C-alpha cells in the first residue's frame, strides 16, 4: 500500500471506532439506569418465580419486611423468610403470575414466626 492509502485507512478505522463508541456509551448508560431503577415491589410474580432460589430469598426478605407492620427495629429474620415466606410467595405467584410483588399480601401470622 502507498503511505497515503494507509493514512486514509487509519482515518477511516478511527472514525468508525469513534462513531460506534459515541452510539454505544449512551445506550449502555440507558440500560444500566433501567436496571438499577427497578424495585422489588415492582417485579411481577412471573419474574419472581423464574429467578434462582437465593435471589428469591433476598427479594422476599425486602417484600415481607416492607409489607409488615412492625414496631421499632423488628423484622422477620432471613431464615424464616427463606423457609416460610418464599414457599408461600411462590404458591401465590403460580396462581397470579401477573401480580406485582408489592401487591402480594403475605400473611405470616400463624406460621410459627417469632417477632
């Protein structure tokens, strides 16, 4: 190749990289913002039922303790959420897959929970 052709090819490659980068950076920020703005109570039951068990427990912990009327610093412990609330939530979610988790009324009283 002639030196002039190399310079033109380099300019073309650099221009393409700049163009692709300028398009991809705002798109990746938009997707990252969408992912971080989702709250557990806005998830649907179908989304909840499709996740792995360890994530279910974490989401259920947030939902149960947010929807419970406790005084002071009381909360439902994680092991009780895992053994009692998650199975109940899964059962409710199979019945109503389009329901938002924030709308679930997870009744834990009478389930042997200590709070």
